[in-house]
C-alpha cells in the first residue's frame, strides 16, 4: 500500500517535488485536490491524505473516498455530492457517513425517472441529475426557483438529446441517440469579468475581449455593471453551437455602486466576489444580501473576501448572508499581504483591486487561480503593455 499524510496550506511546488517518486499518488492528488499543498511529512501505515478541508482515502494510487470536515470551506465536490444523495435515492444505493457525509459509497442500479425540485439553485446539481436522466426509465424533470446556468442543456441538445425547458423546469428524455460533434467553446465570461473590472477601475483603460460567451444565464453581470455606470459595449454577436458569443469593449468608468439581492444572487453567483470588491472603487459602494451560499463555496467567500479587503484598508461590513463594501469616500486601498484561502475567485478579485491600490500587494497561494484561469496573471501583465487588445 502506498500511503502518507500530507499537511499544508500553501503553494504546490514542494509537495510535488516530495511526491516525484510516487507518480500514482501524485496523479491522484493533482486530479482531486483543488487547494495545493506546501509542507508534507510521511507516516508509516497511514491510509489517508489529511488535507486542510478534506481527506482522501488513497490506496495504490487510487482515490477510494473523500472524508469531509465540519465547518466552512468544504470542497465543491463534497458539497455537490451531499446534495445529490437525496434526488438519487431510489436510483442507486448511496451510503454516507452519518447520512450524507463523505466518504460516500455509490453502487449503481436501474435508474428511474424523477421530477425533482432543487432546494437550493445549483447548476451543478441540476446537471448531475439531467445527465443521470439520460439513462433513466422515463423522462426526468428538474425544477428550479431561479434559472441557473444552462450550458449542460444546450450542449446536450447539440449532441442530439431531447431537452424541453419552461420558465421553471427542465425535462430530458431518456436513451437518446447522441452524435459526436466538433463544438466551439466560447471564452468564459466569469473569468473575463475580472479583466473587465480591471479596465473599469484603472484610469484611461480600454479593453477589448473577443469571442466571449454571452449566455443569458451568465450575462446578467453585464446588465448590473452597465446599470452602475460601466462603459461596456457588445459587438459581433452570433449564435454558435447553441451558445451566444460576442466581443466586449470595456473602458474606465466612474461607477455609482449599488445592491445585489434575491434572484440576482443566483444569476451572478460566480461573479459576486469581484463585484463586492469593486465596491471600493464606486461612489456608494456595493451591498450584497441573500448570498449565504457563498459561505460554502471553495472557501467561505464572504469571510475570506471581507478579511482581505479590510487588510487593504477597505470599510467592510459583514452579514450572515452577504457584505457591504464602502465606496471611494472610505479612502484609497493600500497594498497588503492577503490570503485567499486557496479560492481562485477571491485571489483574482483581490488582485484586480490591488491594481489601483497604493503600494504592492502580495497574494498568498496565488497558484490557486489555475483552477479556472491558469494564465490570469500573465494575461494581466500582457494587457498592461498591449494597449488593451
């Protein structure tokens, strides 16, 4: 048995060097762990990787299970697994520790069609159920109180599946004849928002983002930014492989600030960290409510962002379900050493607002941006000297 206990909470270089002689375990960690590690030590006869927020049970290079820990900061995978145990009851045998805690043991079975209402809006859970519904014994439906990202539904249609949608439900027919296709994946708007916000806060900036996905379930963030004064123009719009794409032109703007709550939260859930941080560069600030979901993302995003912004001199009020970041009258941000707690979106948000701060900012564990935008820092550096194209 190959096993060890790894402890750490920083950059990944040292842990990768330490595991150079054990490619099976290294591969397992690289695939399943989003927060890289800095320090490690081995113990004999151990069967678990003990990580900051989750443990992986590993044997001979294979991940056997995940063991979660209580409190904020659970991994996204654990969160999703805990939510799909209920809708999949009756489809397959799923056993968890104390009900729905990892490690989960899943045994396949004959899948039956269900009509399921999401208790919390979640595109990931919705997609998991729809994909399982491809192999059910009848039509499977998912109901949602707020429309969530619909990339899975669009892609399934492109491959030949029958997917029917209404205002609050998605229904998929089983056993379709799927046909392989070559598809074009548009640029990620959620990642592009960080670059757009950098242009919005730096005087004389002008930025053009090409071939960006403008899916209606993801583009609400543009509506919000324009509503608070952002100079954003959209051009060359076209429908390609089921997805709407276009070019975005963004210029430095005097932003008024505003509030986000209710349905807006689910519509902009991935962009909320950047929008909240942007508050320090607006006239009235940004206030967010009804966003308790942020506390169980890759980190407790409310607490982590509030801490980082306060370290940079921002006036931040934290709520159970959100936060308020005061506007320009609270003073100019200053450089600081900040810790995004391994959360890629927090790291990018703090890096963007640091561009307009007085003094240098050090972002700890900056490699975590690789989860969604590996070239983020290189792109920022390139834009500084390219004139914005």
